[in-house]
C-alpha cells in the first residue's frame, strides 16, 4: 500500500477506509485526515476540468448536464447568500473560487456583492465572462499571480477536497482576503452521520478521483489555525437538487431500485421538483486573523 506522511500531524500510521482496487482512501490514525492514494497529478486534474466535465455520460466524476441543474443550483445559491448576509454587508467584494458556470457568482452579483471568480477551467471562466460579464482568473490556488488582500469575502463551495496541497490552498485563500475578511466554504464531512451509516458506500467516496482529501470538523480547525484563520462556525450543510438527481445517484448503488424510484417520481410528476438534502457537507465560516 502507498504510504503517506500526514500533512497535518506528520504521523505515518493510517487505516484504509475505502478501496476501489485502483484507488484507496486512508485516514491518519492520529488526526483523522483522509487522503486518496495514489494522488492524481496536477496535469491529470487539469484534464478533468475541461468542457466535458460539465456535460458527460459517466458518473465517475463531473456532471451529466450542469446547465440542466441551473434551477437547483440557483436555489442553492440563494440559501448560501442568505447565510453569508448574517456575517457581511451586501456591498462587499467577493471572490468565488471554483465557480463552475457561475450560478453562485451571478446570484451574489444580483444581491449587491462586487463579484469576481477564480477557476482552473479556462472554458468555465470564459463561459461566465461571455454569458454574465463577470471577470475571472484562470488559475489554481497554488499560483503566485493571484491578488493579495483584495476581497472582503472568499467563497469556496466544494473546492478544498479537490486540492492536492490543502494547507497551501488554505494559506492562499487567506492571502486573497483583506484583514478580518471572511472565508465561507463547504466540503464533505467524513465524520458525518451519513458517512458513519453508509461506510464504504458513502456518497463522498463516489467522487474519486476528483476528491483527493477528506476533512472532518477537527481537521478543518487544524488547517484553519495553521493558515491564519479564526473559526467562527462549522455546521451541517446539505445541497439543493431535484428528485431526478436523487434517482440517478440511487442507480449508482442499486440500478433496479433506482429505476423503480425514477418510475414512481415520473408517475407522480415530481421528478423536477427541488428539495433540500441535509447531509454530506459541512458549512465552514472562517475569519482572517
């Protein structure tokens, strides 16, 4: 088995919590950080996030049709904006990291925030610029050309689990913020109730090899402290999708059951109805010290 030295506590003892044959997820026996082994290269990750990432046939990574999820993603964005407003004023400058096709960025702009985006996908940044006139940076979080202390708020929705160097990622997110700026992020919680119930069948393990790091509230706190953040809040956070999305995901676990569920949804006529699923992710609010 591949060995790793934990980037948080430098312990080299680990246990396997998921094994697909080609990939394994291991957890540090000291601090609990989860890591995908072997780690994909940065070049291979760049190949992931092409135009095909947003519309494809496979369930292994990416999305079947990101644009068709627009209504659900917009509703989810509104929930996040309502949450952010509890901490910051509407006129704040905001950078959305890992912006995808801009659903949250557009929502933030409509709500009075001064918005820019950052994404490693050149195609995605171009799409948001062309369709919504929102400026952006084509970059990873590891590049030094990013602006320092420019933003009041940085958001990173389901981003940090994609980072091969999470500590550097957290430090860069800190660098982007003005003094006392806020970082809002979501990421799967490997210690969540649904993770404990589903075990190796947990949905968080279905995003391999996209997801390369697996966090818990305790490991988030350690990374935040080392990167110069104060932790304001960590809470359970789900996502908004329609019932058809749930049927598609159920098919991954059980094709027959998923197919029957899909037929029932269509019979009732609610397959396109949005619903909030309160599991998998945690919402983290950090403040730059």
